[in-house]
């Protein structure tokens, strides 16, 4: 029986894919739309543009990142910190996320994040982004 892939391993692989895309000469602006919600409805979902925002941020184009999705840079900072913290924990023989911003594990943090994502989404939809 095969062992399931851990969430940190999948998150690390996704991070590596974003880094590889950032190093690739193709620009995110001319990429295909893969969002099923946007393909069906024609309007962006709350996460639309996040991948492009991450690629732009890795390339150092923070204005392009902001235009693609305002939460891209904060996500990249948090994701990078979490993977770095997890790598240190892994090397010390601890659980991957052990001790990483314990406040983020509280339900209130999840609700606050949801409110922020939906507020940004509302502004983007109303603003025509």
C-alpha cells in the first residue's frame, strides 16, 4: 500500500512549481484561464489571479503582483515563512508546523482570513478587476 503524500510535501512541490514558472520566459498575462468558476460563469473567483500574483512577486514585479491579486504578496510571505519554519522543524525532528504562528490555528483567524478574502473579492468584482 502506498503512503499518502503529506500536505507540507504537496505545498513544497507547489511552491517549486511557482518558482519554476517565475524563471520561465512566458509572461503570466498571456496564459490560459484554468479556473473552472471563471470558465463557467465568466466572472473571476476569489482566488483568480493568485497564481499570476505569486509569479510576478517572484520576478520582483510587485506592482504586477498587486494588479493580479492584492493578497498575492502576503500569501507568498506567509507561505515562504511556513515552508522555511517547517524545514527547520523537519531538520530538528519536530512536526512540520509545530510552533508556527499558533494564533493562525484558531478559528477566529480562519474567519478573519475569510472576511479579508471576500472583501478583496467584492472590491475586485465591483471595480471590474
